């Protein structure tokens, strides 16, 4: 199972929205097949391993990190192939919370007189598949937030200068984090202030935690929250929308839209569509996109994980809404002072009501420090 977990990592940036699963086939104490989930619409881990094992799979044991699927989607059921190959024993890490599977896969295997056991190394696999599991269990994407600050939690100097707080190696890791998610969420104020590209600009690098070689890292869809379509026409986001999928989220509330010049608003929407942006109307409260509604919409679009990479206003809104699961917090060895803090007022009056974190790991990135933490008190 440890080998299956390690093998699964090869599909981390490849298989979304499918979970990246690992499979190992063993016969007479010898590994005869290894597989990991391929690009969505291609072979699942079990199929890759079975093809490698060939006829030797008859009478062998299968170790797989997640319950084999038993339904027709973009590919046939894995359970069907496992039964046909003559596998005699299946060891699995977790049951699949997907309602189309969720115990049914094990059931089909048992009906075919295949021995099934599961729950092996479950804690490690829960963490490995945290995005997929959150998406299926909570019906919203897994939300990661990235922050980069000085030692005194400032994101810019007194004049607003923010490039660059962290070092070059830290910025490379940010691109790895971007490659891992289905979407990057940012606010229009950040786009206006920084004119970011919000894409992935790395390839053929080692993952900073797993050591796995990353090749051809994909750029996720860019989601810009822009209630009144204020995004500059010549921003990098708009001008590169034909290269990188881009979703501009505006308010669906006509009262808010009418606060701006309505005809100019409609012309701007047409222009953005012509530039290959998708424009989507989502529920808004006052002048802010409703974040729970946004995540529901993204979930329905099979976006299983998002990275919130933005300024203090939107970052604070996600925290106040209890919608952050994981935080990557980069700290540079600098002191800036001033009022440009990473978060705005969270209205926390007592220590008991503080947002509690679980520190998962701390990394030294040359001169910087990276803290990876989970938000532990909102589920």
C-alpha cells in the first residue's frame, strides 16, 4: 500500500477532477503491475496496472488507494476489469465517497467471490486525497489560501510596493501549488493593483515536499471576482484569456449592476467574451460576490480545489466565512511596518473565538520560511 501511495503521486497534477489513485498488483511476493490515474477520460490506476500485469494478474492481489469504481463514466468500470482479470484479493485504502461508488465497488467485487479488505494506511490516503474527498463530502471545492508576508505580517511597503517580498525559490513553490489546484481565485482589486498573470510557469521540477518530478504542469482556470466588471480591458488576465481559461464572476443582482453605467457594463461583458473570457453571474451581497454560492457553482463545474491568491479584503472574507481548509504562509526575513497587513479585521473579540490552525509542516526555503497549516475549527 505504501508503494501504491507513492505511485499515486505521479498523477497528482494529471487526473483532475478524478482522484489521483495508485494501484499495485502482486503475485508470489513479486510486483507485476503498477499504475496511477491518467488524464481524465483515460485509464484509471487499476487499468494501467492490469495492462502491465497481463495474464499474470489471474490469482494475484491488487493494492489500491481508493475503492475501485463500478459505474460507466468517461471510462468503463474498474470492477469489471478486475473481475475479468481474475484478481483474487483486493486491499484498498479508503472507500470512495462518490455516491456513484461508495461501497458499491466493494460490493461488486464481493459478489464475484473476490476477497476485499480496506482501511489500510487510511490516514495517509485521506491527506493525499484531501481535495477530492472534501469536494465529494462537502459538495464544494477544497480551499487553499496562499499568503506571502514580511515577518511583521505586512504585504507591502507604506507606498504599496509589494514585489517581491519573498525570494525566487518561494515563488517557484507558489507555481507548484498553482499546478495542484483546479482554479485560482483572485479579486478584481488585486488585478487592478498588480496586473498578475496567475498562470503556472514551471516544468520539469521536483515537488518541494514529495520529491516527485513534475512535468508539463497545467495552468488552472483563473477565476476573477469582479461584481461590476471593473477589470481593465488591457490587463494581462484579459489579454491572455485565449491561452489560459478565464472566468470573470460578476454580480447577478440587477440593483448592484445598475450602480455602474448599465450600457457600459453590458458592452464590457461583450468585450470580455470576445477576448475569450467566460462571464458568469453569481449571487452577491452588497458589493461582494457570495462566496458560498461561488463555491457551489465551481463545484458543479467539477472544480475540486481552488487556490485563493489575492489581497487582504478577499482573503479576510474567505476566513470570516469559514471557507478555508489549508494555508500556505510564506514569511520573508523583512520588517515593513505600516498598515498593509495580510488580513483585515476579523471581528475576533476573545481567544476562544480565534481561528484555530493545525501546523502541518515548516520548511526553510533559502532565506524564507514556509508554514503549511490546516484550519481546524470550522468543519
